[in-house]
C-alpha cells in the first residue's frame, strides 16, 4: 500500500509540474504577443509623429514663402500686404488655419495608408488639426483617429501634439510692422537693420521695376530642415 501511495503521490507531483510548465509557457507566449502588439503600436505612433513633424515643417515653409497664405490671392507671385494704401495682410488666425489646412491635406500622403506595416490592419478617419501661433514657436494638435487591429487585439490612437521651434508669432508681427512702415513716405532703413541685428535676423529688401518692394525676413534662430526660416511679402506703392 505504501508503494502504491508513493507512486500516486509521485504521479500527482509530476502532473502538477507539467501543468505548471504548460501554464508558464502559455503565459509567456501571451506576454510576448502583448509586448509585440504594444511595440507595433509604438512604431505606428512614432511613424505618425514623424509625419506630423515633417508635414508641419513643410507647412511652415510654404506659408513663409507666401507671406502667411496657403494659396496666394489674385495669382500673385508674392503676397502683397499693401497696395495703393489698401492693406491685405492675413490675420494670425488666418495663418493658423492655413497651417492646419496644409496638415489636414498633406498628412495622408506621408502616412501612405500605412502600407509599410504588413500584417496589421490600420483604419484611419478624417484628420482635423488646430494650430496656435505663439511668439517664439507654433503648436499643432492633430486629431487623427487610428484603429489598429492584429491577432484579435484592437488598439486606438488619436491625438498627436507637436511644438515647432519657429518664431512665427514674432516674425509675423515684424512683417506687419514693416509693411505699415513701408507704406509711409520715408522708410527708416537703418531702423530695420537695427531690428535685424538685435534679433539674429537678416532682412533683405528688393525693389522691382513696378515699384513693388519685396521683403525677405530670414530667421537664423528658426530652422526648417536645417535651413534658416524665411518669410516673404511685398508692398506696392
């Protein structure tokens, strides 16, 4: 009897060990799947953030080349802020909307329907961006609802917030000031160069044959793709 009891006890212990090992293997596999899923989510999130940064920089560059406009009015080559005492200066709110619109339209082309992520189903909804221009930077909040599905697991991403170190508020304010000063009879050129020197700027002024004065404000403290940020506008007398 003792031998039989000993055998039974032995087999019970063996069974418990086997069950324990099986459970540990199952749990370990589940943990690895969860960790892999979370890693894939992190990769998609980082990918979207990189796209927001790229497209946001391109938006800033584009509106800088067009004096704050996304699409120039009246088929002009340069944004004309003042013409024959009539002002046509975009408001800060208009520039914010232009940046948001650019991101809304161009971000899809960067994410490319997530074709680089194989074996993952990514469902994307409409992009809605809000932009805030500050004195020494601008901030974008991109509402981009994303659903990620793989191995019967579903995850969600939505808001992507990025701050760009471009002194857009300061440059815009200076552009408005220069436009109003340029419309006066006498323009204090030395004053302009003093402002530039104090703020690490270069301000180029070109007068065209049609008496249009083109201003190019180049900010050496704000870099877009490694190059100083440029904001261009014109005044026509």
